[in-house]
């Protein structure tokens, strides 16, 4: 087992413990959470045991315990910086320009 596998297992375990705590804080039994989220009791148990679950299942479970808004913390929208907004005069950037060559080609540069 490599370090990445260990890290992932530890994170899944932590997520499972936090989900369990959120369920208990909401005063829900596992079976009740499964019913609210539209998943099986085994799925709830697997999630709380730190097993690998799908993102869709995680969203359903978070919704079931009333903590779906917490997902926004994970994917927060920082938006453009105030300096960027000032330079763009309030316009929001619509596309990326990609890498651009600086000025002239190497053959066109000045030489002695």
C-alpha cells in the first residue's frame, strides 16, 4: 500500500465519522437517513464506515442530514480579485487567451 492509498483511506474514514456526527446531530437513525436520501441502509453504513462511495451518494446523504450547503465550502467561488475587476472595469472574464508569444519571433530579434 502506497502513501496515496493510505491518505485516501484516512480521508474517507474522516468523512465517514463526520457524516455519522452530522446524522446524530440531526437525530436521525441510519435507516431514516437512507430513506430521506433515497439510498439503502447498507449504503449509509458503508459511507459512515469510510468505504468509497460515489459523489452522487455523498450529495444525497448531505442533503438528507441538512448539510448540503457545507459542500459549498469545498468548492467555494472566490471570484476575480478586486485588482482584476478594476483592470477589467467591472467586466467578468469570458475566455482564456492561452499562452502567447512575447512580441517578435526569435528570428526577428535585433542582432549585431
